[in-house]
């Protein structure tokens, strides 16, 4: 069974997003990358015909991203 080109592109984006976390030192950028990872992962689950997992991934990803942005706004963007 051949791999769907859209699924392949989404998995490639996931791989690039995963490795881009190691490039940045700013915590806010890393949190934004985490949000992008979560959104792309939700699209992957939807493409794999698992809408319940996709909705859960999107909801948890949005909630944790908002929570982490709130924490970083109080703690600071750069680690010491």
C-alpha cells in the first residue's frame, strides 16, 4: 500500500518541527513550535481516520500551549 503524499508531507513537517526545538533558546519560540507540532499531529490523526484522537490532541495541545505561555510570561523567556 503506497503512502499518501499528504500524510508523507505531514510526517516530514513533524520531523522538521521536532528537530527545530533544539535550535531555539527562547522558551516562547519553543512553546510556539510545540503548538505547531500538536496541530500537525492532530491533522495526522485525522488523516489516519482517527477523529476522536485528533480532537483530543487538538484540545490538549491548545490547553497546554496556553498554560505554558502563561507560565513563561511569569517566569521569563530565557533560561538562566
